[in-house]
C-alpha cells in the first residue's frame, strides 16, 4: 500500500488543529478531522505575541506535545499504523508575521520533535522562513498547492476564508499568483464574542437579519493595504481587537445584527476589491471558497452580490472538503520537501526564486 503523508494546520483563529492524511501519487485526501482546542489554550495562542521569552518557549513545547497527542488519537481513530506514515508537514501556530519590519520576520510555534519521536518519521515544519530569506512576504503559501491541483484546468480563483482571507488565481494560460485580500472571520468572530457571547456567527444567521453599512465599508476600503499592489500579506492582528474597537466601537453597537452584517459585508467587499483590482479578467469566472468562512451563507451571498459575473462555489464541488484543504497542502509540501522538490510559488510571495520550503526534523 502507498505510504501516507500527514498535514497539520492551525489557522489564525487558533480554534483547533486540523489533521489530514493524503496519498500523494495520485494526490487524494484519505481522512481528515479537526480537533478543537480548549478555550483557555485558544486565548493563550491568540495573545502569544505578547508573551515573554520563557513563556513563549514553554508554549512552543506545550503545543508540540499536544500536536503529537492529537496525531496519536487521529491514527487510532482512522486505523493508520504509524509505520505507514512517510512524512508529516506541520505548519505550526503563527504567533507573529512581520515581513515589512526593519528585520523581516515570521514566527510559527509547535515544536516538531514530539511528532518525529511519536511516529518515527521525518517532520517538515517552519515553511515560511526560507521564503522570507529569499526576500518574500512569507505568505501566502497555498497558491503552490492550488496550482498543483487545479493548474491545468479552466482558470479560477481559490479563496480561503480563515482568520484572514487569501486567494490564488490558477489555471490554463495563467501565471499562478495569490495574496492576502483582507479580513476573513476575525472581525466577525470577535464581534460575536463581545456582543453575543458566541464563538462565531453560525452560518451567518445573525448577519442575515441585519443591514450592512455599505458606505462605511467603502470608506474602509480606501485604506492603504487594499490599494497596495501584490505581493502582500497580513499579520492576524491587522484586523484584530484594536481594529474592531477603532473602526466599529462594538461595545456601543445598538444592533448586533447590523454590525455583523457590516463586518461580513466588509470581508466580502475586500475580496471583491482585490479580485477586480488585481486579477486578470480571464480568471474572473469562478470563485471557489474554502476555510471556515465558506459555511457563512451570508458571506457567500455578499460575494455573489459583489461579483455577479462569477460563479461562487466551494471546494466540495471538486471533491476537497473546505476544512481539509490547507492541512492537505502541508502534507503535500512536506512530501515534496523530503524529496527535494519545489513546493513554493515565489510569484505569490515576492521571493526571488522558487525554492524547497521547510526544515526537516528526523
């Protein structure tokens, strides 16, 4: 039987770890599952950028142990022998992303040695550092995966809505590229937590009852980031607590439904602005959504409203579960890195050249 590659992904919302098992040749998602973090750990991860060195170091190892424990559980649940795993790709938890700082940098935590000790196979991690070393933004990395899977088909845009929204434009006769478009679920989730004491707006139900302030959204879209040409990427805190307080003052919101409608519309409008401003016309045919945001029906409706010339669908239409896509990508990246093959789209990040990303722990 073909050996299996595992991919691990924990996104900017830090709500849990998605584990995915894939066969690489031919590429196929075999199994995946998301394991939610305890609320206390999620808060610790979301605030990790403010920790002192001893506390951050401890969290790095705590997360590494947890990853190993979760993978052990995953292998038992899906009856996969550890000896069948050829490689594990672990993205880690992004603590800080600062490609435009005086010293360009990015930091993902989750010590990989615990996974290597558990499974007895190589673990590839810290994928973003080499891209930064080559003058890139360190993100987004998923455009390579999108090209690998969809690059020979009709041009389309693959949009992932996690904490941040990012997309790739791929397909025949199109030079693959991608970038961070703007806020994803972050602002919506924060407002839900503050006003409704719920973790997120399930299916966009509350937003659906409100009326978005479209004029305010158009004003926000004049901010520098949205006008800047790609390549470009965002730290998760770019659209975090401070941004919400400054621009939306949610504590004083009289109508939570209107606020959530406005934030959801803002997420959709930032994507539409990016598509219309920077994506070639021949790629503006289909928008294929993945990530947690693809279950927000109000968001999908706003995307369709703002991009009426495009078909809006999800990766399910192509046999890839929207929640599995990013973890599957890191499984592929790890397998390619182990075999010294390029797993990188420099055009998407602004790096000088394509490279083999990731550090291998044996």
